[in-house]
C-alpha cells in the first residue's frame, strides 16, 4: 500500500510541475519576437537598401 501511495504522490508532483508550461511560454514569446523582427525587416528593407546604396555611392 505504501508503494501505491508513493506512486500517486509522485504522479501528483509531476502534474503540478510548471517547468513545461514555462518553457512553452518562453517559446511563444520567442516566436512573437521573431515575427516582429521579420516584419520590421520586411517593412524597412527598401529604406535599408537605399541607405546602403547611398553609402556605396559616397565611397
């Protein structure tokens, strides 16, 4: 009976663990940041290209 109680206690501890949830939240935040960076680069790509071409023109 003690072994069965220990097993259920172990399962309950695993169920209450938040490590997996925390990693999932970090993954979501990282994905949102990555999407934001890509969107900003796509939006500014013309301006960045023009600025680089002006610098090359001065050289």
